[in-house]
C-alpha cells in the first residue's frame, strides 16, 4: 500500500455489494454477505493441498462455530510455540535463544530468552489465509548474538499435512520435534515443542495471537496495541456528602470575624460550601449537600478541610480530616432508614498526626452515604447504552441478547499520508459497561475484521455505539501519537426487529472545520434476540432510570458535572489497561464535548421542533379545504359524520381510537426497513458555513483572534434578538388572556364578563347537541357567507392590553 497509489474509481465493487451512487453516499447500503449461518463455505486456502481441503470439508471445518454466525469465516494457520529443551551451547557458553516462524515473506519472532538451554515462550502466531504464500512452514530456533543471529536448528511443515481444528474441539496438544540442520539432518541435541493447525477466528487462540496483519508493527508495545481485547468500565457509585456544621472552631486571628467554609476533595473532584452562618460565629452551620462520583474498590479517601477565608483567593486551614469511603453508609434504595450525621474530630495544622489521643479538638458534623440505587450517567440519556442501577440486587434480569458482527470497512481515507497514504484501522464498540476492540489491520483502506461480540440486553430503549479509529501507535514515525477518529455509528435497539439479521454498510462521517467529510463505510451485521417477551413489553411502562432518580432527583446542573467526572474516571481507568484504550477514544465514544455550544446543532434542534408542527399544519390545511368547499362531496361527508357524532356522542372516543388504529395499520406498509444512522440533513452538516464549524471546534475558553470573537458575538446577539422577539410575542399572548379578568382595561373586562353571563344563560337553556350543530354549521359555512375581515373575537383579543408597554 505504500508508495504511489492509483486513484480509485467511485464504483468499486466491495464485499457484500456494489458501491452506492453519489446521491446515496450518506445513506445505508444493504448487503447480503455469505454469513456462516446461511452458507457453508469451503476451505479454499491458497497453498493448501486439495486433499487437505477435502479433509477439512469432510470434518465440518467449513462450517464456523455457532457463536460466529454473523461474520464471514476467515481461515488462519496457527503456530503455537511452547518451549524448547536441551539446546546446544556455544563456544562462549549459554546462548540467548528465540524462535522465528516464517511463511513465505511473512515472519514473526518471539522474545529473546537470555542464557537459557530450556526456554519457554508460550506464544501463538496466526497467518491469514490471504498471506499463505508458500506450501512450507518453517520454524527456526536462533541464538541472539552481537554480530548476527546464529541458526541453532529448524523444523519444517508441509501445509498439506496440517490438521484442521474447529471449536468446540479441545485445543490441539503440542508435540516435541527434533531440530534439524539446514540440510535436513537431525541434530543430536535440541527439541522444540510446537502445535500447528488450521482454524478460524472462532479459535480461542485468536485474540492473543501474533497476526500476520500486524507484521509491520515495531516493538512489543505496538504489537500489543494491535490485538483484539474486551474491556469493562469500572463500577461507578454516587457519594453523597452533607456538611452540616462545626463546633468549637478556633480561628488563627481573633481580631477579625471568621468566614469559615468547608472544602471537600475526592481525587480530582473539589467542592466548596458558602461561608457558614451566622458570620463570625465559632459554631457555623452550612447544611449543604454535594455529590461525587467514586469507583470501586473505593480506595480514594475523602479529604475534608475547614478553611477561613482571610482575603479573596486566600484561605487559611483551621482543621482537616481524612475519611475513607468505607465510613459512608451504603444505600441501595430509597426505602432504607435515613442516614444519620456523625461528628468527627478536626486535626489542626499544629497537631501531631501520629498522636492518637487529642485533649481538645474542633468537631465537624458530616453525613455520608454511598447511593447504589442511582445509575451513574457517563453517557447522554438520549443515547445511553446502560440504564441499570449500581446496586446489583436492584437490577432486573436480562431480556435478550445483542450480537454484533464487525465485518469490515471499505474506501477509508488515508490517515497517514506521510507514511505512504495508508490507514491502520480498528473498531471499538460499547454497549453497557462492556467495551470491545477489534484487532488492528495494517496498511489497507479496505480492512476485513470479521469479529463477533455479544452483550446481554436489559432494556431495548438503549443504543450501541461503534467507532472506527486509526491506530497511531504503529510505525516509528507516528508511534506514540493520538489515535485519529474515522467515524461513528449509533444503532438504537428498539428500532430493530427481533431475530432478524441486519447487514449494511454504514457511512462514516466526520465533521471538520473545513466541512463534512465521508471517511469510508463500515460493514456491520446486527441481531437482537429477545428471550423474555413479557418482560420486554412491560419495560415500556416502567421508568427509564432507576427509582432513586425520581424519588430523590439530582439537579440538572449537578448531573452534568457528575457526568463529566464519571467520563474522566472511565477514561483514566481504561487508559491504564494493557493494551490501553486511549483517552481520546473513550472521550469520543462518550461524547465528552456534546454540551458545548454549536450554532449548527442549535439550528438542527430548532428545525426538529418546527417539524413537530407539520402534522398540525397539515390538519389545518385539511380543515381549511373543508370549510372553503374546495371539494363539495368531501365537505358534505364531513357534515354528515359530524352530525352522526353529535347525535351519538358515545361514538366519539371509539371513532378517534379506531382512526388511530387504522392510521398505524396503514403506516405499517411504510415502516423503516433499515436501522437508524447519522442523518446529515437532520444534523445540518452538509450546508453549514465554515465559520460556524470553526466556532464549533473552538476551544473553551476561545483561542481565536479578537476580531473573529467580536464578529461571532455580534452574530449571537442578532440570533438572540430574534429569539427574544419570539419569546416576547408568546408572553404578550399569555398576558392578554390574563387581562380578560384583571380589570386592567375596565371596558374590555366588563364586556367579557357580560358576554360570559349571556353565554352561560344560553348554554343552560339550549341543549348541547343543538349548540354543537349550530357551531359546526357556522364554522363550515360556504365561503360566500364569509367575510375576509378578521372575526369579532379575534379583534377583541388583539385589543386586550399586555405588559409590553411597561418594559424599559
């Protein structure tokens, strides 16, 4: 892939179907790949003898394991290098052996074992079927030397004699092989334990194996970053801390009034109270409550400091206490007994921390609880993948299983133009606390992963997120750089039909300051299987979040702060895994910057609101057509239906719900047949002004020049002025309705209450059905009996006073 690349035409056939036309480049493309659940592919491996292929088909190796029925089977040659023994010595003594596995132009090496005659490696090598360039597999044992690597011995295997293994068969037992010289002669000393077999990606050795796809990775750290791994988010819990008050507080300076406040610090989370009341008292009271995000194993202590604010930005410590989180009372629901506050001794700066007994100490009253009944939000509630509480006893049983097959991608853009216009792509998928990462496929713009993962589903109204990244740890030039985002896909489970396999190419879209860019297409297979229909249908009538979110709600501003802290904890924990799931990957998956202002998103949300009124406007147009007698037959039918409903009012509600049923039944023919995906028109991403995108990608606080900031501020003032006018008009209409009975306009109020009395008398003496008939005939009267001037009630309402004239 390195070097010059010829330009690729647009209509390039990819796996599973042809390329979409240009007008559909941002839409889904349905495919029909040869999944193992439908077809039974044969073992057609380049370099494999026909007799071995026939034996593979006869043994059932052509049918992949049932747990991998959403991906196309990929064939691999596995070599398990276990250990060696009785290796010969050199003239200088013990040797530093390592193993080199070679197949054609591809070779992989183990680690060097220093001064060992019986080394152990325990390493598996996996060569893709596309890389089987030879009929001979060679395994060399070499000795590391300062000058060169000396050959100790070798073992060769003919691929026609390699056995086939398909899970759930037990692992193939390794065997001892006598080392040979270059001429094929058996050596008197030296044996190596190996096992060689043909398998698929369903093999349990697949995730931790060295892959020929990653042969160009330099260094053990780079090789480790290319492997497929599964991660789990840490268990997060809300810590509720209330600072009640303090007693016998001793100030440093008695000549001035004391302004005491409490500082609460848990790792990087810091919260402060207001100055205690009454000011200057030795026993101030706060009664303020704060919430923190903590993670198991709860090893971070809570540091409580009482400070005296002597000047703006300057505080003096009056006392301090360090509390372990085990001192907090666990709460799994809101029905438990209330948490009682406790008194703790404050340690002054002059106290000896090793001294256990203190004759006199100030005391602070603290109430602490670990609220396991909440679900700690690290994602937005609009597309959250997990809604379960932190408490395991309060969790509901699963209702089904979600299976995701990451098949591959096509037409990815080169993310490393300096290294030969190449991309080292991998995928990350998140659902619930489980994160999965596929292996990295190097030096290709059309990678094929064919990896399958499963999750338990506890709520259908959740979203799975799949992201494609370019591995920045590959190669010496880009090693250690950040992983660059290629695109994101979200799929809501409630929009999927159960037990149906969805296979589509999803467009990968990324917004840049220069505009919207399509970075490729991701090929996914998704299946949602329900195992508890009754429980799933009952979930639609239950609250979305656990009960404690409604019995003891958390303020919205505080919830945003807690979500940010939860994202930081998850990113820090996953970045310490091996191989690490890097911080930029976690932050992009969790949408860490979704709360930032974006004029583009503001426009999109505004048009989302206006689109909700399209149905109401359509009804008004239909009513206008009826009352204007554009189609006299339809108008007469509406008259007859209205008269029937007035004469038989008990048919109104049944007719309404029957109408809803018929509309839903009619719309079933036009139901969506594909999963949802990123909509560029809904997001207003195609025709966005470049300056608006530049503002969206600006840092906080801004890093742009003053003239650009002034221009954007003026634009925001213009938009705010229009919003202000709309809000003022809405307030004016409400104030006019309030003015009907307020006697602010005595003549208008007198007219209204007199007409109210007349209407009350008329309604009392006139049957209701007669009034409805008269009203209907009046509203649907022929246009020749109407005037183009506004009606009397409308003119009366427009003349009512509002408070607009009272504004400065």
